[in-house]
């Protein structure tokens, strides 16, 4: 399948497909004319890549774990469990940090608004 067809089937732009290839996430053969030709499993691979990206994994990590997925994008090998739990923990820690930052900022805003009201009164 050529890149245009893969783009159409997967709903991913040609530009992104080229990027995935540059990042080592997607393999393509080249014809004598230099055109990219992807294997039959390419749409499944692209869906896996998209699922990992949506889960917040960077491409460098996806490159390492892509082979640990079998069947559909939902079937992840148990060997990934530790890495995925670690990533989830990192995200949860970041969320907690952001919630603390938000609370501090909201407090500052409330104090600022209170001064503005007092000055007007």
C-alpha cells in the first residue's frame, strides 16, 4: 500500500506518516522509483502508534515498546505493564503538582480581586 492509501485508510496525514517513519515507528519499503510501500499491517501499526501517543507516550518510548503489542492496538503484552504503570504514576504526580499550582494561583487571584474591590468601595 502506498502512502496516500495508508493516509486515507488510517486517517493520518501523509506528513505524520513520514514523521512516524523518520522516528523509526513505521517501516516502508521503497520502489525502484523511490515511492514508499507499506505492508498490509501498516494501518494496525498506525492505530497502535496513535493509541500510544494519545496515552501520552513520547515517540522514543513508543519505538521501544511497539513490538510488545500483538493483534489489535488493545492487546498489550504483560512485559509493558511496569513501564505503563510507571508512566501513569508520573502523569498522576504531574496532575497533583498542577492542582497545587492551580490552587496557589487561584488564591493569588482571589487576593488580587479582593484588593481591587476594596479600592473601589
